[in-house]
C-alpha cells in the first residue's frame, strides 16, 4: 500500500490518499473516507493522479524531506506553461533550482526559486509578452535565458535582465552548463566560458545551417561533457564535432542522428543510437549500462542527465519512466514513474535530488541521496 499526505499551508488542512492495488481511498482533514474501485492498474494510476492533481490545484502540497533514494520528496502544482517547453535551471553544485512559466495570454512570465524541499523562496515577475524556451543556472549566480530565440542574462541578486548574445538565429541557442562552464551560441560564434575563473575557454566562429526538416529550423545543437573537458556540437547536416579544450583537438563524427550525450567520464560519446570513443571518434560497442535506442527522430524522447556516476535516462516516450543508473556498477537503481506527466517532462539533477517540471503544470522532487 502507498500512502501520501498532502498539506495546504494556507489552511493547514490535510488530505490523505491511499493506493492499495486497484483500490484508492481518500480522506480530507480526518473526515469521511472515499473509496474508488478500479478495473486495472492503469486506471488506478490515472484516477490517483487525477485526484492528487485536483487537490494540488487547490493549494495542497506533498512534502517528505526524509524520502529514501528514488522516492518523491515533493509534489506541488505551479501552473501550466503556455509555451510547453517547461524551462528548468538546476546544477549539481547546489540544491536550489529555478523554473519559469508563462501566465495567461502572455500577461506575465514568472520565475520561481525553490529550495531542496520544494518550498518557494521567491517568485519573480519577468514581464509580459515573453517566452523562455530554455534556461541554465551559471556558477556566478546568474541565469541565461533563451527568450524568444534571444539570450538574456538574469542576475539573481539584483533581478536585472540584460541582453547577452542577441543575434536571433534559432529556437535552440546551444545553451548548456557543466560545473563552472557555460556554453552558448551567439548566432555567429560558439562560446564556452568558465564563470569560476572568469576566463574564456573556447570561442569559435561557426554558422548554423538551415535544416530541411520541418521539426526544427537550424542545425544548432551543443553540449558540454559532465567533467568539463570537452564539448560536442552540430551546425550542419550529418556531422558532429567533438572539441577537447585542453589540446584544442577536434574530432569529426559522421552521424545525422539526434540526442547526443557523453558518459560521466567523457570517454564515450553517443548520438543517433551509436556510440564512439570521444578521444578518437572511433565507433564502439555500447559502453553504457542501458540499451541506447537507435532510429530516434528529433521529436522522439531521449534525455540523459548526469550527476557524478548517476545517469538519469528517459528514452521511450515523454511520459515514460526515468531510470536512474549507476555508471560504474552498471546497476539500475530505481525507475521513477512521476504521476503528473501527460506527454513530456523536463528534468535535471541538483546536488542531492532529481527535479522534474511537467507539462501537467506540476513540479516534483525525487531524492538522489544514497
């Protein structure tokens, strides 16, 4: 049996839900118990999620600060984001995190600052007629926001927004962060900057070419390796470039697939369902503990996030489970099946947790403390 107790901070009322096989029981503030009998596990899951979301929309919050590894620490309703991109900014160096959502008919865009237990530390108005597609949290206490194809810098201390690299090019601005490094594309150059040492690591003039695929406008993808020694990017059809920052060596990989990611130690690189030795570009057998799916299109789901040896992997559907793997031991540690995802979710590691921003308008936190 699974039991969850939600609390409304405004009224101090409690709402309890029990899920026992195909039976759901709910009780509001110690009152009459309501029982729902279901015909299948799928129906039970759906009805339980609907019941919890109904209460969350009323202000009820689930919090369990001492949750075990892989268990939910928090579920709360934030509100649906009109753009559907579920912007989320987090880093494995700290446990607080940020998400944004568009309010109403672009009347405002709100930036939420959460602590590790899901309490809102601050809610900041970014202004009307904005659409943030993606955002990253940098180590100098700033956010880089892709606002309608233009990069902006948001300073957390002053709440000031300034243009950062403002040549409009494509919906994805090649934003990524790893430790103190941040990666962005200006429309003319790829820049990698170390905010810890305040030094530029890489700058390269490139031109993202237009795509014939209707799902995206430009070939404009870029990621940093988890241990901050390499990056991989794509600016044209059928070709990825791996850059080693220390040696300046560039490796060309012929691959027209999507969804690139590195191994935690950056020895291996995967894209389009194939795997390569990142130092040489030589194709190799799958070095990862999970099966890397092949034949995925740009619109298919394949998201891999890394924190130390932990790899959070989702590559079935946007509402499928997120698997947590230990890269060293090759063990599947837990599968997270968040109830508040309709079609898609965005997720990132913080220092001790995995945070989800879902298209149901909810935010969830799962403990990753071993």
